[in-house]
């Protein structure tokens, strides 16, 4: 844009952007037939997933939540992101 940088979009924090990215990764994995464990390994790393028993793992719960929230985002929840006003 005429050699000028576009100002950073402050509507979402870096943590929110990372969570949104992980949600979409999780949904993509699920649509490709990946198990929750395989999705967790792709997102969080195989070593972290292997550290705790899977059935009681916090990463298992986080992965299931990412898939659930990602599906809600795709089903129309993304509209709330579009309604946020850009801060100057």
C-alpha cells in the first residue's frame, strides 16, 4: 500500500490468534480422519502427549475442546469475529 506498512490488527490477542489457528488445525485433522491423539500430537508435539496417560490427559481435553470450538466457529461462530471493531 504505497510502501507503508499495514498497522497491526489489535482486535485479537496473539493468544486468541493461536487458539483460532489450533481450532482450525484440529477440525482439519478430524475431517481427515485423525484421532484426537493424533491431532494432539500434531498440535502440541508427540513428546508432550506421551508424558501423561491419554485418557486423563489435560491435552486430550484441550484437543476435544479445540475440535468442538472449531466446529462451532465453522458453523457460524466466525461471524462474531467479523463484528469486532478495529481499534485505532
